[in-house]
C-alpha cells in the first residue's frame, strides 16, 4: 500500500515538474517574440518628446 502511494506521488511530482518546464518554455517564447517585435527607434522617439515638452521654466501653478 505504501509503495503504491509513493508511486502515485512520484508520478504527480513528475507531472507537475513537466508542466513547470512547459510553462517556462512558453513564457520564454512569448518574451522573446515581444522583445524582438519592439520598435528599435522607440528610445529616440521618447527622448525627442521629452525634450520638446520640458517644464524647467515653470515655477508656480498659477495661471
């Protein structure tokens, strides 16, 4: 009886570890696809927009 319980637990452990490996692989694939499809010029766009709208001269909140 004890041997059968250990066998079932061992099978469940292997099943859980396999699912963990599969989900980690899928997460890695999604990460790689999303990182490769980003725009390489996005840094320059953000930098340009932040330089256009500088508020260094603003000292008060009054209109």
